[in-house]
C-alpha cells in the first residue's frame, strides 16, 4: 500500500516560483489546499517533514501534470490524496475535505484515521 499525494500545481521551477508568489501575496486564493498544508512559501513545513520521515506509510508525491503523465486514464479533481493497493486507486482525502483542514496537524490526524 502506498499513499499518493497529488498537488493542484504544475511541476517545474517557473511554476514553483509563481506558486510561492501566490502563497505570499494572495494565500486565500491559492488553488492547492494540500500544498498550503504541507509547505510554507518556500520550503516544506517542518511538522510535515518530520511526520513523513517518522511514519510507516510509503508515500509518493506528484504535481498534477506528473500524475496525469503516469496515470493517463485516471481523471479527478485536485488536490487529492489517494491510496494505491496493487493496481487499484481509492480516494483517501478529496479536494473538499482537504479544503476544510486548517493546519498540518489536522491533516496528519486525518491521515492516521483514514489509512
């Protein structure tokens, strides 16, 4: 079993720069609630980074363009967290649920309950 985290952002340095600016200047309109939970403007959130290194979950992280390239037949809304077991994908946390989580601690608690 693996958890797949799919951000509502495109890969690449230029896109990362635009995203950082958006988070700094207009955080309330930033489109990726998952990114807002797991990353500060320029770096990964320390609490999240510690959780990732100390837990037993296997995790993979994708920008939406990377996910769509690897899973071209899977259509969904972003951001999302999925569980991959064998060749079957199931949703763990969808965009609506992620939008309601207010901090990284809440995300970690939800993951522990859901998985």
